[in-house]
C-alpha cells in the first residue's frame, strides 16, 4: 500500500505533468476549429480554464514536496515554455495563464517533510477533481472525434492526433484511479513506464511533426520520418538492452524536438506547428527519458 508521503509526492508529480499536457491539448483543439464552430471553441476554452485552476492548485501544493529528479528533468516546464506560451497566446488569441508557469519555474525539490493530514486531504481532493475533469474531457474529445470522422466538424487536427490525445488523457485517468486505490510505489512506477506505449507515443509525435511541416522543409521532414521508423521498430523497455536502445533514441529525438522549438520561436521553420505544441512534445520526451533513466540506474 502506498504510504501517505509517497501518495502525496506521486500524486503531485503526476498531476503537474499531465494536467499541463491536457491543458495544452485543449488549447490545440480550440485553435484548430473554424469560426463556424465558435461554440465548441468556447467550450474548449472553458475546459482549459478549469484545467488551469487544478494545475495552479497542484503547483501551490508542490513547493518543497516533489523530487529533485522530476524538477531537473525539464518534464514539467522547460526554459522555453514561458516564451512558447507567450508566442502562442499572441498568435492565436487563446488566453494562457502564464503565472502558473512562472510559479512552476520557482518550485524547489523536497527540502522538508510536509506529510500532514491537511496536505494529504488537499491532495486527495485534487485527485478527485482531476479525475472528474478528465472524464469530462475524454467524453468531450471523443464526441469531437466522432463528429470529425463523420464529416460534421472540420479541424486542422489529424483524427489520429486527436485519438492520441484521448489516449493520453485516459492514461492520466488510469493513474489517478491507481493513486486513489493506494497501489504501491512499484505498481505506480511500472504503470508509468509500461502502462502506455511510450515508443508508440514518440513514433506518433515524429509522424505529426512530419505531417505539419511545410513541404519545403525537406531535411526536417526526412529526419522526422527516420525517427518515426526507428521508434516503430523499438521494443518495449523490458530489459537492460532494450532500455538502453530506447533511451538513446529518445534522447536524440528530444534534441531534435528542442531544436525545432527554438527554430519555430525564431520563425526559421515553416510549419503548422505552434510554439507551444513544439515545447509540449519536447517535455513528453523528457518525461520518457526520466522514466527510462530511473530503471537504468
């Protein structure tokens, strides 16, 4: 059974990472719809606002609690996140609460014991609210995907990308349920690494990058295509050999993604990729790197 201290730490680390992902998924959905569906856009912005409230609360509760490994991994925020939020808000008009990112950049790792009944109950409340909101988000996104597939709604998001997004949201909900069931640390860590196919996630990221690049970006297109094919062949991280191969591949992909983010921010890459989406997929690579490194020690 998960101890109170580990329950608090795992819960906050998972919420910090996944709530930000879901918030950005919703922003991506909102900016991808045409003016005709402004009501859907407003609903997505409302969902984004609710996710931001929970993310803000998670940040408040996390000061001095989460691990140094998580804080130093660049999985929560990177040195480019704030700039990509500012640029994306400027380009799309979608409001983004950048104060959350500023507070997150000021987080410090575990430096005192905060295992107390009040914090425990606050984290329990956070998890319950997050699970309810994720179920709402899943239903909304699944309905949107159905409408897109039946040609009732147009969106610049690939249907496979929306399916990808729904899968990540469902994985977050699954983790929240495991936390509320107080499953032990080994079970939580195993689920984080193998409960979703991270190699497939990285492959699909490479495919989406390839698909959103302007046709003139031939070298970047070819590089993304090579990564997609590489991750398609990689095996799950179940042995020292496969872990090492996966780790080397994802480090290389992370570097490619970060360079792409810098290029998009500097307006040197022609694409349909927003700056925030570029930073988003970089953070997911950082997350996978940390998971692999944690079992490769």
